[in-house]
C-alpha cells in the first residue's frame, strides 16, 4: 500500500512535447524534450521534469492516449512550434499524491491503487483534469529500481 497525501498545488507553467500512443512508449518524446530544454540551458538545480497524462487507458484506445513530456519553465520561455514545443499550464488545485519507487514500467500499479482502491476509500472524488508526474531523479544516473516518481491525481 502506498502512502497517499492530499496537496494543494499551484499552477505550473511548462514547455512540453505531445506523445500520442501507449504511455509506456513515450520515452523517445521525453528524450527529445529534455534534449531541447538542455540545448537552451533550461536545466538548473531546481528544474522539475514532468509527465502529463490526459486520458484514462481504461477508456481510450492505447493508440489514442495523449501525454506530454514537460519541463517547468519561467515566463521568458516561449513556444517553439518548429520543434513541436508548446507552452501550457498544469492546473492548480487539490491532488492526491504519492511517491512511487521503482521502474517506470511499474507505475501502472500505483495508478491502479490511486484510482481504484484509494479513490473508493477516500472521501474525495477524482477530477477529470489530467494527472501528472514529477520525476525526482533521472534514469540517466539511477538504477530502475531506485527511480522516484511523485504522482499527482486531481481531486474535485
């Protein structure tokens, strides 16, 4: 069982690239997005890397799932349509959050817990805003079993 807390989150401004298809196949889009951000000097010690997930894989066919690979940015960063980079804002509000430790391919078990078991027992109702993840370390220098991902599920 995961430790779930409720957090009020302020809106987060991001630059991101869209992936359409199965969520586990989004890795190349994340690599491309992070390469774009790195080439522009957007990574600092406090920079947050995020994944935004727009669709429920139980309701939407895998080939139509929408996700965004994102980097938190300030107001000085603008869209780069030629590179496929858009500027967006992750909605603020209340979120159920948990930190999952393990390989990205096992994240589905944490989502199943949050959306099914936790949501059924909670007094809070899940909202239809996108869920998102903040990657607390990098697969570039962290073994898969030690990857830490903070998951945010929107609440009404």
